C-alpha cells in the first residue's frame, strides 16, 4: 500500500512539473488595446450619430460605422532579430468589438527597438479565404480585386449645399479596370511603426488612432469631391494610403 | 498492496460508471452544414443549453405546425410562416386568430443559426431564437394565447408529455422547453441549394444575364448591394445588421429605435436575406413592395431621405443608384438565382 502511494505521488509530482521546464525561455503575453480620438478628443461608440466633428477641410462630419483590420505584428530586437506574428484583428469601433487583442503567441521579455503591424492585409493574406471576415461581410468583390476591406468608415457630412450627405471612406487594395481582369497600380496596405518598447512582463500596448488624420495630410480631403463610390477609385485609394500613414501612434504601455 | 490495488480498481470503476447513471439521453442530431457554408463562413450558433437532438427537432416540428399553441386552436406558427413561402406569409402583414392584422411582414425562416449577433425579428428585439418563439404565442394580435394555458393544454395532451420525455428527459412541460423544441426545429431550416450555390461549387453555370446581374450587385458604382446583402463569400446574403434603407422621410414604425431607445436607430430594420426571393413576396418590413421590380426601383430611383438614412445609400440627391432598364433586369435575374426550390419542397420541413 505504501509503495503504491509513493508511486502515485511520484506520478502526480512528475506530471505537475512538466509545464515548468527550467530549460524553456520565459515568455509574456502582449495585449494591443485600440483607442480612437479626433485630434485628441476620445471617440467611443456613443459618439456615433451626431454630425459634430470638423475635419481639416472644414467639413462637419459624423460617424455611422467604423471598422478596420490590423495584421502581421512584428517585434524587432536591436540585433535585427524579428518575431513575426501572422495574425489579424478586425477592430470594430461601431460596436466596440475586438478593441483589445491578445495574440496566442507569447514573446520573450526584452528590449524591442520597434513594434509594428500592418494596416489592412498584405497581398498574400488578402488573397486568402478568412471565414470570420467573410462572416462579418468585410469582403471586397472579385470584380474590384477581391480580398477584404482594410477599413470601412461610413458617415455623414454637411456638403457645400448645406445638406447632410453620406460618405463611404472605404480603404481597400487600390484597383484599376474593375471587372474580370482588374489591375493594381500600387499596394495600399502599410506598416505602422509604434517604436521601441521594453517588455519586462505581460504587457498592454495602447495603439491610438487619430481619425482626423485620414482627412488631413498630405492630402487635404474634400468630402464634396471624394465621398462615395471610392472603392473603384484608385486615386482616392492612394490618397487614403498616404493620409493613413500618420493616423496611428503608440499610447500608454502597461506591464 | 493487494488491498491498495483493489481500492484503485474500485475507484476507477466508479469513475467510469458515473456517466451511465443518468440513463436515457436524447439522440444528438447536429446540423447538417452545407459545403457552401463550411467553405466560407464560421460555424452556426447553437446554445449550449439547447443542443440539437433528433427527438427535440421532431417535437419542435410538431409544435410548429400544431394549432394547439393558439387560444382558439385555429392557427399555428406555420399559419404565418408557411413552407411554400420559405416560411413567410404572402400578404404584406398577417392576420392573427381574431382577424386583426399586425404591422410587420412575417419574416422568412431559414439559416437562422447563422445569425451570429442573435438579434431576431425586424427590429432585433428578440435576443435568441428561443426567446423569439415565446412572443407570437402570447401576442394579442397573433396566437393570442397565454403560456400557462398552452402548457396546460400540452400537458393534458395524449402525446406531448411522452414527446417531451423523449426530447428533454422530463414529461413536465414548460414554456422554456416548448420554445427550446421549436428553436431546434427552426435551426434545421437550412437553405443552401440555389442555382447560385451550385454555381459557386462549380456544379452549374449562370446565364450571361445572371452574371451581368451579379456584376451590378457587386459594383460599388452600380447597385452596391453587397455591403448589406453579402456576396459569394458570405452566402447568407445578409449582414443581419440594421439599416435605414430610405423607405420613408418620417417613421410610423421606429424599428430598432423603439428597442434601443436611441433616436439614431429610428427607422432601422434588420437586413433580410436575398435567398428565396422568388417565394417571399411581398417585401420590406411592412410588405409594401409587391414585386421584386418595385424593390429594385426603390433603390434605383425611390430613396427617401431622413436623418438616420444609412450612408451606404448612394446618390440620394437623385433618389438612388440610377440603374438602367437592362441593369435592373440583369440584377433581377441574378437575385432570382439565389432562390432554392429544394428548400420549400424539402419533405423534412412539411407538415
């Protein structure tokens, strides 16, 4: 009886120790928290509806729907070594869904000279079939190049006739010649560099988006000119790509 | 040592036996997920407290078609949700047992388990299929019963206690078990065998007109239907979300706004699926459009502005997207390719 008891205890002890192998490098989890502002004023779902924000062109706008994709998170060390996470997250500010995202893969603590992600999807990821994005109706039709929206921003503005008018600021892969054989003038996904982060423990990284930047520079966005049917407009898509470069920044880091 | 081995053996035996003590269990009957769905969209929503079972689905089907749920025994769920109409009605609104008409068009019933947001009815006020099934029974202009009476009738019925015993392991009938059974049946109402589905699977081809119609549907500078109504990669053909699609300048029916209390939601209704349009006329939440042509004309020239109109509605100053006569005909041909005669004729779904 005593030997059996010792045997059972030994098995339990060995089993309970197996996940604490001292030879493994410790890892920590990373959580990305997405916050949004209009030139510093926090934007939450309850701010949607009323036409109350003034963009760089002087147009007054309101939000109806706002969601976008980030993907391919990369942690870069000083020696150039990179940890690349082949992931994506559909941030839905309209319903405040996926506002925090924790990749399954953990990373070693350390000093990272840059943390970056892709706005939208690169062409490889964009050509894949993502069931969750299909279910969210985030597709771009095949005759517009296929794949997925990078961002869907629907709202209203007061136009030059002082009337409310809808706009659909939808960022996709820029496309020409819509139809059976579309062509792609240039890539319009882009890398967002958050900068250096010293990771010592489980970490929460705030990613801020200033939505006003999408209308600001280098292209002063005139909603009276560019408001709807912008998906097949490669000029508009390239302008969105250029304006989005300064929309993101690193916020607070908690660990 | 021998006693110790015996003790461990007995313990293991007890652990192995513990699951068998509950006796009878209904037979699991998972949904038969069509390939066009499994290839493209995520898994359906099945509540953990109401798994699909063969006995539960059979009971739900019998209840769905049984007039015992109405106060005077004259109507069932199927009275307003008939199989030949893809489980809707062929009138703009429907009359209840007292001959009083409601204010909303009966919604067609199919692919309900893929409503990921689980907001049912036109205004989204029902937060699960089980809860939705409660309301029509006691609605005074629908089945006009009360649930206590319904449960009494079912409990005193010669067959139902045994059917509940088989479905839920108890012969004590409750409102909750009754709606669970109906919801199980409703989740089996799957439509995924339209001509377009077979085209997507490489099993048939579309006509030139249908393909042109698909192009109109998907072009942002033409119909731009896909933002709300899905696309070949989202074969539900709805986003199950809420939109004001420009029917009125003012609202007699606030839709989602009456549920949320948010004036920004006034005039918003859930996007219906475009499947089975051949069987589901009339259209819109109040059944105002008798034909598909009227619906297409609405989006082409008939949009009405209002404070909450969805910004996805295009060219509002011109009344809509201004399709040509040919584009309208092509679009209609494509839309009809989404209808699924095998669904309305499926013997599993008939009374």
